């Protein structure tokens, strides 16, 4: 009798995990990144942040160029559950040291939106000053799994032209 109970437990446990891994994730946005851009000429800085909308906020949040809030999902074109095209956002800001252009674009982990890595997306940033890239394209998140550092903020200090980044471990971000 003990053997039958153990066999059933093992069977149903395996069945549960098998169904979890084999069930396709038909394009459900599983992550809701919020990228913010702020050009503060009075305080002489540019600040770009990367956070996630959670706890139901993702259902009602209104992204707005006027407010400097962006979603990488709005930077991709999707057909038949696949990303077929991307767009980018360019913002220009004049600080005391130079004029800066910040380029935001989607960081795509998988063109096919089925499966675990296809349900998430991030963004990447490039910073140009006087026509020269001072920060080459840098993804906020490097891959959809693993415990890497996620960039949560990039700040350009106008007085010095210095770029500071803030990171945190992936497990704390998500």
C-alpha cells in the first residue's frame, strides 16, 4: 500500500511539472517594464530608470511620452506571436557640459513569443554626446533567466559628463 501511494505521488508530481514546462505561453506579457526618462536642466542631469509594474498597476498604467514613461512592448510590432519589427525612442537634452541624445530600444530575448524567454522583454540604452557614443548600446537586462545584474538606473551628470549606473541582482528586480 505504501508503494502505491508513493508511486501515485511521484506520478502526479512528474505530471504537474511536465505540464508546466510543456504548456506554451501564447503571447502573454509576463513582465511589464517601465522605462522613465527625465531631462532636468535646472539640476543638470539626465536620469533613465528601469522598473517593473506589479501588483495590478500594469493593467491601468498609461505610458506617456509627455511624462517620459515608456514600455518596451510598445517598441515592437507583433504578428502571429512573433516580433517582426522594432522601433526606438530618441530624446535630446542640453546640459552644461554638452548636448546628449539618449536612445531607448527594446531588448528582445526571443523573437518568438512562445515559451518562457518569449514572454519577457527589456530595454537597452545608448547615450551620444556631440555625435560620439559615450555609452554604447547597453541592455538593462541581459537575458531572461539566470541571476545577472539588472541595470535599474542610468544618470548623466551634466557638470562632469560622468555616467553612473545603478544595478541590482535579477532575483531582487523580478
